[in-house]
């Protein structure tokens, strides 16, 4: 007999999450993928656009640069692209509101599952300090790469991929290539 | 029915921000529930120890692709009105590759780091700071790489257009690719699990 509850609360052997293991397991990956796909589809049919993330961070960076040195910002078309015409507040932006929602939604899910604890996500063979350094370096590469690619895993991967965009699929293959090519060198961080 | 709603003027810009907020909550909730709030879980897919992130991602993309195809086929959705960002092949390949390296080193991507910070992952805060710094770095070198950034421009182009195939055929290809991917992922997990238990037995 098909047992929905067991299937839904996907229990599988846990060699990844010790320390992060929680009272409620994660939902079955195919079911949660279906739900994520429906959220994405709803975004397309309601808004006529997809989801994103790095664009919101870029707006914040552009605003900081503009505050510290308006001269720099105004001579750089990259920053100006996020600052707009000066008549509207750049923070009154679709992606900014979406990202605020993401943080709240993530917190709600974590709170329900009992996963809101201050921890460092890492393997057992690396110190916290080193993990923080790697996280910073990885974040830097990610920020740079996302801007070069005109979007991140959300904007080019999920969204561009779903719309069958040539650039989106190019991006996805390149991302997985980069990650798998480099995984060996940072294996001590995760495994 | 006329979809996308926003493009047919069903609501204004102010309301669209509320929509963004609500959709964001759903997006964040599903990501966390999928395991995307943990850097270790996200990185596990690159070692074949746990492929759930890969499975979630490709199930989501396949679901959305089928949904878009169906809604446009029955005539309720005008796909031409859905915004698709322009393709710049080389910058997107190079940017994606750099981002992939950042993914496996840092453990997150921009969206998932938001969910990770919300659930108390301290490393994700450092990741987020790095993300801001990387964007700033890009902004500062932008004048020097602007030519490359705008190179290999192909406009709004989709796989069916590029390969000169019908939309339905490409959708079918993607479904088959996803099934192959899931099978490979399951196989990879089994191989790694065997390897691990063998190591434990050897002690």
C-alpha cells in the first residue's frame, strides 16, 4: 500500500545532514520540485516574468555606491541601470519585494520544521573560521559570475531554463560544469 | 482568459509589489522545505552523496515548462508577452562557470543564501557579504569588460527557435533529459553510498 505520509516526509539515509538533522525531514524532492514549479508557473501567468535574486542584491550595491560616491555611480552604466531615472525609489522594485518575501517564507518553513537554529553549515573536516572564509570567497565569485551572466540560479537557471531561453540553458550547463569541475578541490569542506 | 494577468492590465504596479511579496514568501517556503537552506545539502549534489537539490530543481523546471506549453497550447497564455532576458552566449557561459565555482566553494546561490540566513546559517551571512562584494567588484571593473559583456548578442531567443524545432518537440526532449538526469542521480547516490559503507567496513 502506498503510504503518503512516509513518502511526503522523505526519510532517507542521512549521510549529509548530521548536525542539521531536524525533527521533521525535508519533503520528497519530486513533490517539492512540483510545488516549486507551480510557484514559478504562477509567477509567469500572473506577472509575465519569472523569479530572481541577484538583481535585488545589485540594487542594494548600486544604492550604497551612489550614497558613498555619487560621482562613481553616475559615470558607470552598470550602477545606473539599477538606480533608474532618479524619480522613483530604486528599492520600490519587484525583485526587492520578492526577496523580502523569500526571507520571510524561508523563516516560516524553517520555524515549522524546527530548523531555525544558529549553526554553521559544513562538513566535519573544516573549522568554522575556514568555512566563513570559503563562504565569503564563494559569495564573491557568485556575485561576480551572476552579474557577468545577467542573472543567477533563479533568474537564468529556474526562470530562463523554464522559458527555454538559449542563454538560460547555456548558463545552467556552464554552472554545473564549473561546480563539478571544482568540487574535488573543496571536498574537505563538505564531506 | 488572458494571461499573463499583469500584461493585460488586471492590476497596477503598486499591486504588483504585493504580488512580488506573496510570491516571494511561497518561493522561500518551498526552497527551505526542499533543503535549499543548508549549504551542505546544496553542495552534496556536486559529490553525488545526496542529489535532492538537483532533483528538486529539474522537477521544478520541467513542471514549469510543461505548464507553460500547455497553457499556451490551449490559448489562455500569450508566451510572447512573458519576459525572456536576451541571450549573450559567451558572457553567460563564462559567468555561469564562475558562478558554479562560487556555488561549490560558498555553498549557496543568491536566493538560497537568503533562506539560509533566515534559518540561522552563520556561514550564509559571510556568503551574502561576499555576494555584495562580488557585485561591487563587477561594478568597478565593468567599464573594462563592457565589450565582452555585450558580445555574442543573440537577442530574445529560445531553444526551439535556435534549433529550428517545434516547441512541443523541445518540451519532450527536456522531459526525457530530466528522466535521464533523475536516473543518473539515483545511480550516483547508490554508488557513493556503497563506496561509503565499504570505507566504514574497512575502518
